[in-house]
C-alpha cells in the first residue's frame, strides 16, 4: 500500500480541531496560574486582572491554536502531495 495523496482540507480540519482542544487545555492551565497569581498579589484589582487574563486565555488560546494548526497542516499536506507526486509517496505494510 502506498499513500500517494492526502485530502488537505479533511486532514487540516482534524488537526485544527485537535489543536483547538489542546489550546483549551493549555488555556485552562493559564487561567489557573493567572488566578493564583492575581489572588496572591497585594494589589486591589489584582484578582480581577487574573480573572480577565484567565478568561481571555480560555477564549483566545483554542482559537489561536486551532487556526495555526489548521493553516500549517494545510500547507504541510499540500507540500506532501507535491513531493509524493515526485518521489512516489510513503510505502506502508498493512495486515
């Protein structure tokens, strides 16, 4: 079995979704760190700032990671398809 072509859009959709989930997990970690740092500081509005940064991380990071994952996978699959046409693709043994 030789893989000579991969559907760029379908592969990019899957990878973009996986990166969005990863961005959500990382956003949750950033939120916890921002909240802990905000509540630990002595400033009057530090807890509020930590909450704003944390909420922003939960919204922004999944969108950013998903978009970047989608675009770079789309480019990578396009390059693979171009090179697979030249060199013959990836050979796989499947049982």
